[in-house]
C-alpha cells in the first residue's frame, strides 16, 4: 500500500480593506524590502498557508530597523493595519496565533506604538452595536489574554470599557434569546455566546493585572460598579432554569470567583460562602454592595441546581492547596459536603446527578489537599469511621451500578480518594493491618460477583494494600472472577480487576524472593485457572477470557506463553475437544493467536517449528468446534506487523481452510472469517508494496529484513497466484442453488478483495486486481446473485459490481441492455415483495452505465433534452432522472387503474415496487449537489402528488377497524357483485383459509356473471379479477392487505427520504432547493393523518420510520415556522386525546395503534442538549391522564396515556431523561391495574412491564430473577424515593385485605405488581440501618401477603421477603415465623396461611445458608436454634397434616437443614453433630407415620 499523503491544512486567507491596501501600496518601496512591501505581498496572496510564511518575517524585518525608524509613518501605519488584521481574523484561524506569537518578539522600541495601535483598534471593536457581532468581539478579548503580550496590555488599558461591553452584551443577548423563543438554532447560538462571554469574564479576573491591588475597590469606581453589575447578572444566570445547565454551572464558578475577588477582608470569605450555602446569611454583617448584587442568594429561596452549582464554584474557585483559609476553610469544606448530601436526596434529573457526582469527586480532591496541613479536628472528622466518609461510602454503594457510565466512573474516583483521605488521617500507620481497610475488604468480598462496583472498589483497595491479604482470605478469588466472565456486562470490570491483582501479586513475589521460583507460584495462581477455563469453560466464557484477559496477561508476562503451551501440548491428545468443547487444542490455538497478534511471537516460522506442528494447524482448521477453527485462522491471518510477509505454508493453509468453511451456518462465525481474511489481504497488499520497493532498488533481502529468503519477484508472483486461486474458489462457490451462507461468505470476501486491491490509476503498482479476473461468465454469476431471495446477497453483489468499476460487455450491447431494463421494470411490478428489491438493484446498476436503453432514451428524449448547459450534467444524474420519469409514468397509470379497482391492482400490478425503486435511486444520488435542478423540481412535485394519490387509494384498508380480513368494495360493478357473493359466502365459516390461500391464475379470457352462482363453491374464499393479458386471478384479503400496507410503507419511506436528502427552498421562487416550505408541511400533515388513523401495525410502524426522518430535519431547519411544527403537532394531538370526543378517529384499541409512535417521534427528535421542555410538559400531561378517573369520565384518554407512556419508557433514545418520571409511571400502572375496565388494566400491565425493564434492565438469561436484573433495596429506594411511601401504603392495604376475610383472588390485583417489584430486590451487606428509608417497615406486610389464597402470590411474597430482612436478623425471623405455625392440637387453621409461612421460612433459610462469610461458631449456633424450632412443628411433615402441598414444603425445609448440618466446613465443630442427630431422630419417625 502506498504512503498516504498527509491531509493539507486549510487556512482561511487574511484580507484588508481597500483603504488599507492603498496605504500599503503608497508606503511600499521599490526594492520591496520594507514592512509595507512585506505586508502588501502577504495580503495579495489567496493561500493562508503561504501567508503564514510572510507573517513570520515581520519581526525579523523590524529587528533590522534602528530606533529612528519608529518615527517612520509607514511603520506606524503598518502597525495599525496589523492590529486591524489581528482583530479581523477568526479565533480558530492559525494565522491569528502565528501573528500573536510573532508580535510577542517585537523590538522594545516599537512596543509603545504597537500598544497604541492595538488599544485603538480594540476600543473601536468594543463600540460595536451589532448584537450578532458581539461574539467576534468576545473572541478577540479572549485571544488577547491568551499568550499575547500586546493584547493583554491593550485589554488592561481598556479594562473598564471591556467590563462595560461584557455587561451590555449579556443583557442584550439574554433579551434577544427571549425574542426568539422556539427558534432552536438561533437560541443555541445565543446560548453559546453567553457561555463564552462568562468564561471570558472569568479569564479577565484571573489574568488581567488591573484586578491586582485594592485601588479599584471603591463604590464610586466605574470598574467596581461594572463588577457589581456582572456579579448580579451571573447570579441571575445561575438562578434561571430556562438557560442551559452549562451556563448555570459556569455562572456558579463566576459568582464564587467574583466574590473571592471583590470581598474584603479575604479571611471572611469562607464564612460568607458557608452562610450562603447553609441559607443563614446575616444581612447586618455584610457590605451593602453584596446585599444589592446577591439579594436573591441571601434572601430568597434558591433552587436545587443553584445550590449545586454554588458548591461546584466553591470547590473549584477557592484555594484549597494552601493554608490561606485557615480553620474557617475547614468548616466550609464540611458544610459543603453536608449541603451536597442534602441535595443528593432531592435531585431527580440525570444531568444534575452527573453534576453532583463530579462535584463530590471534586470535594474529595479538595479534602485531600486540605488534609495535607489540616488540624487534628478535621482529620477526626474525615477518618474512615466518621459519618462524612460513611455517607460518601453510602453514595458510592448506591450509585456504583448507575446506568450512566460517566457517573459510575465518578464513584470509582470518589472511592479511591476516600482511601487516600483515610490514609492521610492515619499517616504512618500500616495500611494492611488498618482496621478500616480490613473491614472494607471484608465487606466488599461479602458482595456477590455480579455487582460491577465490587470490581472497581476492590481494584482500588489492591492498589493500596496489595493482593496478599485478599488471597489469604480466599485463594480461589481468581477462579471466582474468571467464572463470572461469561456475562458480557461484567467482563471489562473483571478483566481490569484481574490485571490489577496479578500485577500486584507479581511485584510482591519478586520483592520477597531472590531466585526465580516465585514464577511457579504466580503461574499456579493466575495462569492455571485461565487454562482450565479455556479447556472446560462455556463458549461465552472462553471467548471473553480470550478477548479481554489473555492479552493483558501475555502483555504483562510474555514468558508465560511457553508455560501455557507446555501444559496444553501434554493435554491435547487426551482433550482434543468436540463440537461443544474446544479442548486443549482450542486453548492452545487461542493462546498462540493472542500471542502473535500482540507481537509475542517473533515470526510465523518460529511459531510453527518451536511451538506447534503443521498437523496441529490443519487439525485446528477443520476442528468440530467453530471457535477453534476461527482461532486457528486468526493465528494465520493476524500479526502485529502489517507488512509481515505471508509465507507459502500460510497461503496453503488458507486455501485449505476456505475449501471447508464457506458454508458456516453461524452469522457470527461468517463475520469473523471474513474479517480475518480481510486482515490477511491487507498484509499481502502492504507487504507487496515493500517488496515492490525492494525490487525497484534491485537489492536482495538480507536476514535482518526478516521478510523472505526468496527474491521479491518470486514472492509477488506467489501472491498473485494465491489471490487468483482464492477468487476462483469463491466464484466456484457461487453456483446456482448455493446456500445463503455460502453466497454471503463468498461475496463478502470478494468485496474485501476488491476494497483492499482497488483499481488504481497512474503508475502505482498493485499485486492483484480483481477486475482483471472478471470475465463474462463471472459477471453473469454475479448478476445471478440478484435472483436470491435474501436482500443481503443482493446488496453484496451490487456493492461488489460497483467496486469493480467495470463496463461489462453485456452493458455495451443495446439489445441486452434493453433486456436488463425490461426485466427490471417487470420485477418492479411483481406481486412477490422481494422482486421489487431486485428491480431496485438492477436499476441502480444500470444508471451507472454510459448509455441507457434506446427505447427509454427515445421515449424521454423530448422531456430530457433542453438547454445546452444541461449537457455537462453527470451521466448518473441524467440517467437517474430518465429512469425515475419512466417509473413515474408507469406508476401514474397504475394508480389511475387502482382508483377504479384496488383488487385488480393487488392481483396484477401492486404499486409499491415502483415506489421502492424510486426511493432506492434517490438514496444513491447526491441530492444536495444536483446539476439539473430545474428538471428535478417538477419531478419532485409530481412525485409528491402521486404519493398522496396512492396513499388515498390504499388508506381505507389500512385505516379500517379490521384491515387483516378486508376486501374493499370496488367501483367496478362486476367486481362489486362478485365480491359481495364471496363475502356472504365466507361469513359463517370459522376458518383461516381465506387469509392463507395462494394466488391462482386461470387461463380464461373472461367469465360469465350469470354462471357465477353455479360455481360459488369453486370460487370459495377469493375474488377473481381480470389481470394482464386477459387472464383472471383469484384475490385473497391477504393479497389486498399486502399491497396496501407495503404501498403505505414505501410512500412513507419515500417521503422521509425526500425530507432528509432534499434541501428546502427558503421561498418558492428561490433556486437553493427542491422542496418548498409548504410541501414539507404537507408531508408532515400526511404523516400525522396516517399515524393517528392507521390500524395496521406494519403500516404505522413504517410511517413512523419516515416521520422520524422528517422530525429530525425540522428541528435542525433554519425556518422558524418549520421548527415550531413538532411542538404544534404535539399540542394538537394531546388536546385531541384529552377531549375524548366520540367522533375522534383516534384508535383506542390495538394499543392505541400509531398514536404512541407519533408522540414518540416528536419527543425523541427534541435536541438532547436543551432543556427537553417538550418531554417535561408531555410527561406531566400524560401522567395526569393516566391516573385514576371518576366513573362518569371516559376511559379512552387514560388508555391512550398509558399506551403512550409505555412507548416512551421503552424508547432508548430518551435515555436517562425519562428516569425522573419512572416513579410516577409505576404509580399509574399499579393504580390502573385496579381499574374495573379491562382496557385500562391491560394497558397498565403493558406499561408496568416496560417499567420493570427500564428499572432493572433487559433480561439476558432464562432466569426470571437473575441477579443481573435485580437491585439492592438501598439502590432502588435511593433512585426512586417516591415509591417508598407509595409501595408501603399499597402493601399495607393489600395485607389488610388478606387478613380481614377469606380474600377473593380478584379483590386486590395490585398485589401481584407490588410483589413483582419487591421480589426483584436483593439484600446487600452494605445495607445498614443508616439509610433514611428503613426497609424493615415492609416486613410485616409482606409476611401477611404470604397468607393470600393465590398460590403464585404466596410464592412471590416469600421471595420478596428475603431482601427486607437483614442477614443477622434472618434466624430470629425464621424462629418467629415457625412459632406462628399451628400445633397439632389446634382445631382451626388455614392451609394457605401455613403454606405461605413455610415458603417464607424456606427462602429465608436458603438465603441464610448461601451466605458464605459467617463464622462457623455463629452459623452452628443459629442453625441449632432453627432446628429446635423446626422439630417442634414436625407434625406438618407427617400424615397428620392432610395437605400434601404444605407437607412437601416442610420436607424441603428439612432437606435443606440436613444438607447444611452435614456439609463439611473448616475446623472442628463438636456442637454440630448433636444438632444433626436431633433433627435426624425427629425425621426417622416420618418413615412410619
């Protein structure tokens, strides 16, 4: 591959006004050696890069001028012109930085005049009155303060003017922003201007010398008044929730910075800011100017966001790294974190949560800096056992599983900083034996391995205390971590933790051992578990270990490769593997592949000779297990050097592999094969370029080159032969009737070859070109691929033909060209949907040819030929225009016929194929750079009209109440009479034949209507309609429906494509686009009508696809009227939903049909960087409609609201913006489930299902209650605190109903939903009693729910009880539950109550025994106590208990207890045997009773 040219830098050229140009000409000398001549030559250039060369010569030229030259008027004029040039350049223009850098070296005797010139020019800039030029002035102020001495002095000289300008610009920009409410583009630009202005204001305060000293700090100083004005503005920005949060955040920084700069004495600043944050400002003890500027912060209630950003400013703007703030600074530090703790329970928006996590991380950094020189009191307040650190740990535990990656990353930073904070508080102590670190390690190890936060926190702990203590607790931890690597979501975390651990372990072992014996212990700990997984693990586990863990291990310890190979070589014969297992051979190939890909094998030859034999390679290439074959192929194809020569042996093995592996049935395997072979082809191409250079230099390869021992020409010929052989094999695989998988693999590989070895022009040499091996036979083979029913095959064949860039001889023959074109037209009207896809690809291929069929050119000659200027248009555009016109003529004729008889259209010429072909060609055409614009406009206009006509024809079927079985009445009387007979005939039948009967063609020129009644039995469930060439065909409802919904689909996609690709004309008569604003509005109304009225899911789902394209364009459109359309449409449909008008055409069945899609498209296209106002208002309206209603009100609005909410909660594009409404959505779903109306209950169930997925994640396994789809109680109620009182209240009501009577099954249906949520929570050792949301309140109500007469509810209550009982309270709870069971002498008891209680005992006992980290003595005593209580109720397991269900559960409890008592544990347990005997003696009696 040739050397790629570096992308040329684009620099906009500088220019000067005509007057300055004449000035330069007047001062330029004849020799061209003075400054004026230099600048004149510079400004006359049009290339910015060349101008940079001249700019760099300015200072060297001035250095040659003596001091008397300062009086030269030409120099003064040139300096004025240079100042003008500097301020005229844009901020990002490299010329601006080069000019500033050059002028920094200006001779000292020119500085005074230069400062005068720049000051004068800046003063002129500051007098600008054009609001839309303010941004340029602000950028110039910014550039002057950045590494530009003249600019900094000029700003300092005009500091009062600069501050006044900034104050004026802020006020005017904010007012302009209000005027343009609704215009997103203008508002976004104005918001960015405000943001930049605030940052420049802060930069001035920090960098300009004018703020040093106290001379300006007087109330009468204009500069002081400007500063007070700016402070007031920033506070206004900070409190304005309508502004972007980035502006509010930056304003918070600016407020603290200005207070820090203006307030005196500085020692009281921490105390002042503390009072602001704690809302305890004493107005009598602060200056008057502060009250006037900061009144809203001192006296009014401030929002959560305002306090949050003030905390951010406090941590970012104050100096925490020195001792200047003293004790008051330490107080401020603690006050700040307490305010943040308060805010954390009030924040709902995900963006504010993200800000909070960053600010907490900043607080920990500030605490670390402060602790370096802090008082003992602060160290006591921040040690590991303090309440502050405890609450920060709670925050980490609550948010380390948060859906936002960035927030999880912040929790990791907070945890790492907490460890450092504790280290600073116990400076000098041994961290390994420190109680805090030991307890933290123990707590983390007690957690389940499915928790992502466990990995990151353990990694941080290992960095501090090493791995030895962790391995001493449990040596199997590496194996435990490897076991969970079958879960893709945990793999990155697990591999990072393993890397941290084995690095720490290796460093420790090397430091403890003098010789190399430590390596065996290290291999046993880290490599042996890896090899076990590679040989015996499941497929996903092996794949993730190979991709993530193995490369890290080899990169850190390359010498471990030989250890792995040695172990695996000895096991290959015994463990060869099978179709379900890789065996040792698969593990060996995986290790070698990873080693070679990362450069741990010097060359392929070394690998084959020293590590693995040729027979093993061939064995791997045809192994039963697909991944072994892939790994072996990867070993051959991958290399860390892209120019490494492919050896003859490798080429032979590749050919051997292709022979047996093209027909793989697994899509993933096919993709990997194609990807690896493409890497091989890249190696061949790049190494061939090296060989060509060596051949041209006529020098033989040496041993040092590490390429090949043969001549370059021999290797190049081998390459060419190899590639030709590969292509021959691939084309042979494309025989007629070959399978989809074979065709997919062969075409993909051929496409890679065509891409890697492109057709190059000029003298560039390439080792192979696929186009040279394409003859007529192979071309025909590729064309036959278009007959495949799989669109992927057609796409690959089309892309390959386009990459070859050939003009096939078949396309040069006008007769064959006509045949191709005619075939495409025939296919475009076929009743088989995949035929129109073939037609689209054929037409897209034909339009790239130099000439179209003569018949088409003749028929359209009058329409296409016009001005001479059109002859220069591109061939593709001309051909596309001609073909689209031809298709439109046919479509117009067919639509006209369909308007008379839709049945005839459905049977003979379905119209969707024509539209599909038109859309396909428009998508391939660069519509933003058309040359025949005047020709395209009438075509687009006519195309829109045709689309509307077609939609009008088919919409009655799509919008009918039952489109699946409808055949519409036709205007043709003959068809109508026949249709009526058929409909009457099929009405009483209960069969699906009508919908499934295939089309039947009958050779009949006509039929006699009089004979119709006699042959009704033969007509059966279809309508005979006259088709092409006098034939009649039977039409089924299915054919009509397919024709209609596919037509609607193609029209929707066509309109969406037009809106997405075609530029919009600002006014109808302008020449800058093809669509007018009115046409875009008409398209929007079309989508609105069909989305809100269609009943067929296929129709409105595909209309939604086109509508999404339109809404995305509207939000970026510069036309204000178009920008406001989505908002207007949204309010319109919400009003229609709320009014519940009986005459409304909105569909209340079919899950509200297209209404949720319509609102989903409008909301999802709203700019995510804004305030998402439409989403907020819409969710508020929908949640109010979804709540309980009076009996007198219609339920339609409630049903619609529930269905729309379901769609919004499922939409991933809304992301975390929808999370604040989850709690209210859950309330609506649970309350709706109690409605007496079935439609409301049904919609509530669907909404609740989507909420469960949104809260707990998508289920990735068969286990309904997998811990990967669960959440700790702490995390759940911390994220959704509103659900705590709601669920508790509803659960109490349900529990009361269960206890008060026998409880009818349908009395409280919400019990199911409540328990469904609660059972997805699980206990965590981190859940202490410090949480404000006490989970123990749920326990008595869940226990009472276990008495439900519904079996499923009792099971769910038992599972739901587990997370609400702390692990140390489980034994007491089990004993209490067993005590409530009746005795054998009791006369009256309910088996439902007994069953529910026993299920709760069983699940609690199971969770208790699964808990691995309890001391044996405690465990023994607690099990003994439970055993005693169990024996007391043993009659429930005997025949004395007549209920088999409760007897079975009691037996399960006994078996579980027996297993736990007999299970071997560490150490001697003398007390365990009596407990086991006690239970066994009681159980023996069961055999006889």
